[in-house]
C-alpha cells in the first residue's frame, strides 16, 4: 500500500538569514555591556577579543563574558546576595 503524502506548503526551498554572517567591524566587547542603562548584548556580532567573533563559538563566548559582567556588576552594586546565601541543599544559584 503506497502512502499518500502531500507536499509541504512552505517549500521546497531553503531560506538563509541575511544577517547570519556578521562582518567587521564587530561590536567591541567594552561596548557590549552598559550597566547604567541595564542593558547588555551578546552574540556572534560581539568581538570576544580572541578572534572568534562572528562564529558560533564566538557567540557562546560572548554569552559567557556577558554572564561574568552581569555577576560582577551585581556584586559591585551590592544588590546580589552572596552565593553562600543562595545555597539550598547543596544547589547554589549565583545571580
């Protein structure tokens, strides 16, 4: 018995996102976080400082750098509890 499959309504073509390949100049790391505005940017368009910007690895690294910047900003601001205060049953959350 042959299966009766319908063609997909959206294809059969592929779409490539136009901004998928960031080009120089990338956003300098020092401009990626603006504590006074409480805004930060991370992604493949941020220069990670090691030549990996513009790649998936660079996007992941910029995310980790942003997380570090946020943790540091919260510590300096004094609005974050210490990690010892946020531990419950051996599971700790750092804000």
